[in-house]
């Protein structure tokens, strides 16, 4: 969650700077080229993919169970919640990050 937040903040700061575009000197064209910093988007995508890989190791979303994969997609889109069980260590860990996980899908779409 912290890594994703850091990449978002870095991209926001990059986007807020007023970059001046320069003409490419080897070309005689008068066209101006914009520069884009995609490093923060790529970093956020990488963190999101790592998050999905970690989720696939939990019993709720185990990658070898087809039904669990569908459940994970529903969970990440906000259509399903983890059944509450205060004794389950996975539930306790995931419940702390539910709001972040439910925005993961939309965050990855934005980055792509």
C-alpha cells in the first residue's frame, strides 16, 4: 500500500511540473515533442502485480483453484467481501488493506 501510494504521489508531482518541450535539433520539423515520465506508472503496475501474486498465495484466492481466481476478481472489483473470521490470520491481514485492494483494479487500469 505504501509503495503504491509513493508511486502515485511521485507521478502527481511529475504531472504538476510545467515541463517545457524542446524541438528536436536533428530534425528540421517545427513540431514540438512532449516528454512523458512513465516510471511511476510502471512502478505502480509492478507493485499491483506483486500484490496480486501475493493474494494468489492466500487460501481465499489460491491460484490453482479456478473458483478462487473468480472470487479474487470479484473482490478486487468490490463485488465480494472476505467472510469475517477474527481468528483467521489471513482475514485479519487482508481486512486492514481492503480499501486499498478494492481500488487496485481501477488503479491498474489508470496506469495502463
